[in-house]
């Protein structure tokens, strides 16, 4: 049992590009949902749909527009950093 506890505590806490992408996606989805709720419903839904298209495109091309500002601040892909 102690082995399981020790390995859980020693996980990698480095911020990678993939983590940065997820943070940006989450912030944008919440922002667009707030626009749909408190602002214009159609605009919010269009922005959410656009975000979905961009997520699909990044799944196939392995490139995300957020990379344009995440890479210059020093985030690297998991495979590049090892």
C-alpha cells in the first residue's frame, strides 16, 4: 500500500503544451457559454461551435491555434521534453 502512495506523490508536475491547450480550451468554452447565457445566445452558440471545429481540427493535425502563444512562453510537447 505504501508503494501506491509514494508513486502517486512523485508524479510529474511540469506544464506541457498539451496541458496548456486544455487550459485554454476550458477557459474559452466557459467564456463562450457565459456569452450565450448573459449576452447573445446565437453568438455564444456560434463561438462554441467554432471551438468544437477547432478541437476536431487539432485532433487530426496535431496543431492548435493556442500553440502560437503557448510555444513562445516555453511550453513543449511531452515527447519533445524527454
